[in-house]
């Protein structure tokens, strides 16, 4: 049992906790090594139009091929990278991988793809992010509008003014902004109209509850998005029933295991512009 005695804390760790701490420290050390040795790969999950299930783009999702631990899922290292601050370097590395892939696809004539990349909201606390994204655009000669960034709302509203300034600094590149996991955070509606964002992604937990008819909450998010002229993506569509319900709404786009899981780039690109 761990015991906290307040000031001058004494803690007793059991074996499970010690093991957890060790693997936390391991991951911290391994992350930097992993970036340097190119152990991260982006998978791409199709995003499709709700009405015709036509693939219009992809969400990039990181996968770690760890030399001894094997395949490590993002939920096992992204939160650690967030807590150590390594997320800044990791995200920049992954943005480069995404940019490289987008550039390769653009050279093959696959233009007007919508690629979304997840980034920590920590980037929206420093204006450095503006020049970092501009540098990536220049390095890979990306077409304007190639990139959409997904962020969760909580980090943004903590520093609304700076976040807004950063998003505006990315506007010349036509970088789009998507609020990920929408509805699970603070969702103070007051700030939404102030943020220059383009897309709301409805969190999977709301889609899970679509079993019979659209729920009032999903309806509310959809009408909110309509009045703010934002595109809406429903994430985590797992059943035909959920899809059918969404097809009776104004929801623009969807994503989920029902139609396609995240997959390697070479496989994903074959699906573009095709119905799933
Ligand atoms: P997210 O951005 O909300 O991504 C959606 C997650 O849901 C992905 O998990 C995806 O594989 C999963 N998913 C999609 N459709 C379904 C479905 O129908 N059913 C179920 N059960 N799951 C579905 P994944 O790839 O494990 O990523 C987890 C989270 O890790 C992401 O959540 C995102 O917050 C973070 N993440 C992933 N890649 C990156 C990255 O490159 N950078 C950063 N900063 N975070 C990332
Ligand atoms: Mg996401
Ligand atoms: Mg999400
Ligand atoms: Mg989610």
C-alpha cells in the first residue's frame, strides 16, 4: 500500500507499483531513442462521408515498434510523453513523418487529401509552433490546406488568447483545426465561437450511445456545429445501427472500426475516393 503522510511524504510501494514506475521510467528513456532510431510509424484510419461512405481522407495515428516490448499502443506512451514534456519533440517528429507521407502522395497525384494529425495542446502554449509548422511545410513543399491538426479542447481554453494567436499564425498555410473528443472536456460553449477552428469530432462515447435514435446530446452538437459552420466527424462508429442513425442527421463525416481500422499508409491510399 502506498501511504501519503503529507509534507515530507513517505511512500511505500508494492511490487505492482514499483513495476509500473520502472516501466514509466523505461518508456521515458526509450522514447528519445525511439525518435532517433525511427521506431515510430504512422497508421492511417479512413475518414468517410456519412451519406455515401466514400473515403475523403485519413487520421494519422502513431504506432511504436519497440525493440524489446514489441508493438506499443499510443495510450501506453502518449500520456507519459505528455507528463515528461517529450510530447513536443515526439509530435514534431510525427508531423514530419506525416508531411513526408503527404508529400509523397501529392507527388503521385493524390491531391486534396485531408490528413489529420493529433497534436498535444501543449503546442498551443508557445508561438514556436507557428514557425515549426511553417518549416515543415517548406521542407516538404506541402500544398496549402494539406494538414488538419486535431487537438483536445481542455488545453486550448486554458490559454485562449495565445491559442487563438497561434491558430491565426497557421492560417496562411490553410492549416485546419479539429477539436478532438468533443463533448468530453470542459465544453464551455462560450469559447467555441471565439476559436478559429473548422471541425468538431464527436467523441466515441456519444456514438456508443446511438442504439435507437439520435440522442439529444448528439443532436445538440450537430446543431451547434451547423450554426458555427463547422464540419462534424463522428468517431468510433462500430455498428451499422449507429451509422444508419447518423445517416439521418446532418453529420458530415465518420470514422470507425465498422468500416475501417487504422492501417499502414500503403494500404490506406488504395481506399481514397472509394466507397467502403
Ligand atoms: P484519438 O485521437 O481520439 O484517436 C481515436 C482512437 O480511437 C484511435 O486509437 C483509434 O484507433 C481508435 N478508434 C477508431 N475507431 C474506433 C472504433 O470504432 N472503436 C474503437 N474501440 N476504437 C476506435 P489509438 O490509435 O490507440 O490512439 C489513441 C489516442 O492516442 C488518440 O485518440 C490520440 O489522443 C493519441 N494519439 C494517437 N496518435 C497520436 C499522435 O501521433 N500524436 C499525439 N499527440 N497523440 C496521438
Ligand atoms: Mg484524434
Ligand atoms: Mg478522438
Ligand atoms: Mg477519443
